[in-house]
């Protein structure tokens, strides 16, 4: 059966990275069939014990971001270990010679040194800011303004978002950047050093969504709590205490909500009283409090089951707030992206495969993350041509390491 593992079959990427963005980029390529080899030092990298962890300190974070990869452990604190790492990065092969890293491009990760060994090398380096400074999602957020736009209306507190949005966007862009650079190499034979800054992705996103233009035009965005900015959307509560998010962004969504809740008379009253046309998104935002009160009055008099029946009948755009535990029970079953895998050191977990659904290819089932160093011997023999005896000598001297027994 043809599967998504064939999309990038034959491509080899060495990943020297930690935390979210770079490992996510590597995993994205691995889920499409690339041979992504995660390179760590003895004992694991910076994120090897990153929370959340199991009771025996196995990192669920590390397992989640390294699925479908191979794991190689080299003692990067030794000259010989660093030479082996460089040899893996610059090993021959028309679809090899690709490095993804978020470590500083110096020393054994210097693009100048690596490209001297393989002129067509493609290296993508993730940085905190464009000057190479250190930054993470939380510190980038402080610079772009979102913590001052998030939270209750009239609040003067900063509110940090728990979702690492810039890491996620940057990780996917890293995968795209490597694919674009490889396409360029296929056409020209040229390698190159591609740099991608976390802060630049955040700044670009701010511009794409109109935040920068809005501010430059003198329109200062305020906090709006749980309201949807620029149209109507608001959380409401049912008679049995369930919280829902109800949205009327498009004309169709708005009309569905009006019909479901029976808002026709209230819509006319609001329009006449305030001189608005609620068929317009912006006017719905201006009237958000009055609309929310009417929707809450209707929803608050009904149970979740009653609301669900009416909303589904009319095609309302809405969602029920639920915990992660409820999501697992209510949303995951039946989703073909998920399958059960046995994760070493953890047990059976629901794990996603590639989110993309290709009509010509079946989804490759999810595969677990490897044990640290699980593929060291295999990769050293396969790519560098080391004999079993030569590998054994390196292992005995602590230059390389396999999985912990």
C-alpha cells in the first residue's frame, strides 16, 4: 500500500536540537517519510527530561516531539565525538547533507566548516532573534504585545498564553524552509545556510493579521476578554453549568445563530436603537454586549443537550469548553489520525500521525519516539560504514552510546 511515508522517502536530515520548534520541524519531515536522525550527547540533550514527565521521570514532551525519528548518541564533549557528528551531517548521498538545528552555528555546527566538507550542504538554523540572541516563546511574546491584549477587559495585568504559538509556527516553517532549500539544490546544485528567527516569525504573524498596520494607523487594540474581535463571538453558560463558545463570524454563521436562538426581534431592536446593521461583522462587534446578553438568556434557560439539539439542527458554529480528559474521551475516538502506540518507558498512548490527509496516499500509522541512542550502532554502520568491532571500540571508550539497558 502506498502511504505518506513515501512522500519524502530517501531524504535524510540530521537534527541537532532541543525543545519545541526545531524538533517539531524534524518530526514533521519524519512523518512524511524523511529519515530524520536526532543527534544527542551522552545522557540526552537539554530537553530529555522536559516536563511533563512520568513518575519515573520519562519525558512525555520528548516522546511527543521525536516520533518517527532515529536516535543517535555521540559524546559531543570530545573531539572524536564531534568529528563523528560532522561526518554524519556531511555524509554523501544526493538526498542527504541536510542539518536542522537550533544550537549556535559555531564550533562543530559551523556552517563554514561543515560546507567545506560538503559544499552542497543545507543547514537551517533556528535562532531566538535575527541577531542570534537567546529567546523563547514567552520572551518573544513580551516583545510583540499579545500579553497586553489578552485577558479580562480593563485589566492592567500581563497574561501569558500557555500555547507556544511561535514555536509551533516556526517549527512548521523550518520544515518548509528545508524543503524549499532542497528544491533549490535539486535545480542548481547549490547548498546554503538558511536562518529562521523565532521573533521574526512572531513579527511576521503580527503583520499578516493586521496588528502592526492597525497600530501604525493609530488604532490601539484593547483587551476584549472572551469576545471575538471584529464580529460576534462570546462564551455562554447553559442551565446545567456547561460553558460554550458561540460564534457568528460569517453571514451564514450569524443567520444560523439568529434562527436557532430566535433573535429576529432583538436584532431589529438593537439595530434601531444603535443605528447599526447587524448583517455587518463590525456592527455585530459594536453590539457585542447586547447580543451576548440575548444569547446568554436563551442558552441559560436550557441544558447542554437541549442547546446541542437546536444548534446542530440549525448549523450554528459553536464549541463546548472541555478539559483535556474530556477531549480524549469525546473527540479522539474515531479520528483516523490517531492510533495506539506502545511508547517505550511510558506504555500505550494515543498518538497522531500526519495531520495532512492525501487523497492518493494512505496515512502512515503513528510510530513511537525511539529510545535515546536506540539507533546509534545501526546509523554508524549504515552511514559511516563502521564495522561492528570499530563501533564496539568507540562504545567502550564512551565516544558513542546505545540505549540504556
